[in-house]
């Protein structure tokens, strides 16, 4: 009898721990939705993924604690774990995760700026002479373009006058 009660207590504590894990996953999901603000289809997909992850977590806890047997106290343990996490740890964990994400964002932005800065320098270094050459050669280019178009214009004008001359005969 004592071993049976101790096994039940172990299962209850394991499901309580599983409920805390589920509460933590829910907080991660809330933070993710707050940051990215998904549209309707993405929300449906995220909800589906969330429930799949929660189901896998619950089944894993049940399989490892009491070979997958469902009892009333297992549901009670999950519910109590989520409630305990939500009341005691949730606000603290959310603040820690937000501080961590802000620090991670700053570090990633610095790394990104460090990577982009040499690329910008290279682009400026290569585009500087290009713009100088373009500025110096653009009048020549436009003159050359007009000269190249001159035969087309002449042919067009000649056709017009040839028709006029042919009509006068």
C-alpha cells in the first residue's frame, strides 16, 4: 500500500512538473505572438503547433511517470502545475525572457552592423569612381546617343518627304 501511494505521489508530482512545463511553453507562445503579431492563417497554424507540442509534452510526462495511465490526479496535477506556474512564476519568467530577447536583439544588431559596415564601405569605394565616370561621360553619352539616332530620324523625315514628292508628280 505504501509503495502504491508513493507511486501515486510520484506521478502527481511528475504531472505537476509537466503542468509547469506546459505553463512555460504557453508563456513562450504568448511572447512569440506578442512580438510577431501573426495574421489569421499563421495564428491557426501556430495554435495547431502549440497544441501538438503541449500534447507531446503531456503524453511524454505520462509515459515516463506511470506508463501512460490516465487517472484523475494526473489531470489534477497538470492543472495544478499550470495554475501554480501562472500564479507564481509567469510574470517573473516573462520579464526575464523579454530582457534576454532585448539583449539578444542588441547583440544581433551590433553583429549585423559590423557585417554590413564593410560591405557599405566596399560599395561606396566601388561606386564613387563609377558615379564620377558617369557624371563626366554622361554629356558625351547623350551626344553619342543623339548622333546614333540621327540616321533613324533622317530616314523617317526622308520617307515623309518622298511621299510628298511622289504625290506632286
